[in-house]
């Protein structure tokens, strides 16, 4: 397979069709996980530099907060936790629905554009809306089953090792279990991800049901495993380049941050709005880079799927009831003849 031609076609499609950038930005936003940020401020030395009165004030405020929290009834804590869990689940499901819709829109748009047809944000959105149920199933059910199997396996094997085997054999048994199980999980996870990449495109392009798309895609993965791995590694390399580009975009903003600090010292009314504006510009630049990369990744995998035989087909996924259709056609023909007479 000519990966160079594949990648250049993907970049060309993304470059010429700016609406794919918008879809990529949305996909990047709903696919990104939470970032854990930390800093290296020495709080102990900071507290030593503060006057004793400040420490006493902070201690008093902290005690008042603890007293207030302790005075809240238990049932309110239970309600608050339940509401928080519901909000987390709803947020997860909403992100999953949007992700499935945007993935379908990107796949459908790239497929049309590669065939020389016109596409737009509205047209691709309609394609995403038609296929989002199948993609929602593919984005949720296989992963749920996969992690469920891992959890059940751990729930069975770990107690057996800890409570059944003698103490002298526990460590050796854990080592012998952890190494092969880790390898099995990694290989199974890789196979599942490669299968889902093709299954999403089969569901959108060929209109298959998610189960049928999953099984047929697994057969394709077995035939084109090395080619998929090669393209995945190429995408990882391009992703590293995108990360370096993002850093290069951030670097010019470092002097601007110093300028914002100076302006804030002079007048907060000037420094705060200017800082917010710079932050928004930085987020827009980073989001644009990530969005273009996400659109490219979707495009190159769609083109890869088309290269290995995933094409649009006129054959519907469900059998057509030709007898009923012929009967309706005959009745319509008779009515037309009677109307002419």
C-alpha cells in the first residue's frame, strides 16, 4: 500500500475543506480527557514568609469550614453524591453521542469528497445523524464488554491467588499471572481498537448494523494487520510533530504573559481583559491545530478503509421484500391506467 499517497490525499482533502476543521475541533473537544496539572510551588516556604496573623486567620477560616461541613445532614450528602453521579453519567453520555455523530459526519464527508462529490457541514451533519446510533453502539458496547471481562477475570483470579494458594507460592503466582495477562490485555486492546476503526467506517459507508460491521471488520484486521499497524505508527509520528508545533505556538505567548503581569501591576482593569483575550487566542490556536489533526486522522483511516475494500454499496443491510414491492408497483400501474382511461 502506498502510504505516502494515502497521507497526501488525506491532507489535501482536509486542507481544501475547512468545514472538516470544525468537525475535527468538536471531535477533539469531546474525545479529550481531563488534564492533571501540577506546579512546583514550595508551600512550606511560602507559609514561613507569611505573618503569624495570616496563619491564625487561615486556621480559623479552615476550622469554620470544617464545622459547617460537619453540620450538614447525612441525607444531604447522599443526595449531593447521587446528583453528582447522575451529572457525570449524563455528561459522559452526551459526549459519547456528540463524538459518534461527529465521527459519522467526518467519515461520510471524506468518503464523498474522495469520490469527487461535493460535501458541506450541513450535508455531513445529516450523514452523522443517520449513522450515530450504530457508532454509539460501537463506541460503547464493545469497550464495556472488554473491560467487564477484565474486571471479572481479576475478581476471580486475584482471590484465588491470595486466599487459596500457600503464602510461599503467592508472589510467584502473581508474577506468572500478571505478565501474561498484561500481554493478553494489550494485544486484545490493540485488536479491538483496530477492529473498531474499520467497523465505524463499515457502519457509515456500507450501512451495516454495528454487530455485522464489527465481525466483518475483525476479518479485515486479520488480513491487513501489519498495514494498520504501519499506518498507526505513522500517525503517532505525525502526532508528535503536531505536539511540537503546539509547543512552538505556545512559546511566543511567554513574553506576552510577562507583559500581562506588568499591565496587571499597573492597572488590573487593563491587565485582566488583556489576559483573557490572550488566553482565548491561545486556546483557539491550540484547538485549531488539534482539530485539523483529528480531521486528518479520520480522513486517512477512511481512505485506508476504502483502499482495502470498504465501499459504498447499493445492497441494503436488511433484505428487501421484493414480493410486496412488486405488488405495490402493480397496483400503482393499474391505478394510473384507470386514471388515463
